[in-house]
């Protein structure tokens, strides 16, 4: 908005300069000398050429000023339209900001109450539990996509999959020391998922792992055949 207002102020200043009346320039003709009297037609032609050149210069200057003034006026009209558009956008942003501030305050209040209830060992409100379940479900779907992508790497044994899971961005991977079950934790939300409950590609984790091993074995076999043909 400051940029638009500044452009409008500059445009008004430039227009004032360009539209300021210029004083008329008096044109004069030099009298013929004694030599010119011998050939008056040549003298007249020279004077007409000088006058026409001066008039052409003045006309070009006037046209240039008029062109600049028209361009500035056009830009100024566009700036006014941009000003109206920006004003509407600003009003919309302010309204959205006010709503978001209200939502944030409401969320912070609910978060504090939920934290106190959890510390006191009381049951959390149903809305809080439903919201937490919604977030976890969303994170589970995201985790399954990441695991599905990880299974596209060469997987020949369980250790290969483990190495791929450790590289997933935004997650940490650990194995239970007792059960040896793998677990993914979403760093931002704290959502935890045992590998057994994930279904990458819509199939169980075991089936997805077996398919990855088979794909890798098939690729290894095809590469081996290609190398053997090359040696022959």
C-alpha cells in the first residue's frame, strides 16, 4: 500500500511539471545582407528551413511531454485500481487474522485445560480425544506413504528396511529391546506406530516387505543375466 501511495504522489508531481505551460518562443527572421539581395530566393529558402527546424524541435518537445503525461495518467489510473484491490485484500486478511487469533486463543485455553486434566489423571474431553485420533490417523496415512516409498529401495533382508526407515524425514525409528518390534514416531506430533499396524499400499507390513524382497531378487537376477550376456 505504501508503494502504491508513493507511486501516486510521484505521478502527481511529474504531471504537474509536464503540464506546466511553457512560455511562447518568439521566432525572428534575419534581414538579408547585401549578398542575399543578389539571390533572394535562396535567402528565403534558408530562412524557411531555419524556422521549420525550430518549429519541428518545439513540436517534438511538446509531443514528448504529452506522451509522458498520458503514460503517467494511465499508470496512475492503474495504481488506483491496484489500491482498491489491495484495500479489499487487506480487509480480507485482517478479518482472517482476527478469526485465527480467536481460534488460537480458544485452542490455547483448551490445551491448558487438557494438560491440567492429564496431570490430575482425569479423563480428557471427548472432543480432545477425537481431535487427537484425527491427527494420529492423518499421521498414520502419511507414515504409510513414507514406508511405501522406502520399500522401493533394494530390500534383501530386514536390515535393509531398517536402514531405510531410519532415514525417513520427520520420523525416528526404534526397536523394542524385548519384543524386537519396530516403531516409527512422528517427531512433530509424537504419534507412534508399530510397523505391524501400518499398511503401506493398502497391504499388511509383512506382505509389503515380502513383495519388496521379491522385486529386489528379480532385479538382481535380471542384472546378473545381463552381465553374463555381456561377458559372452
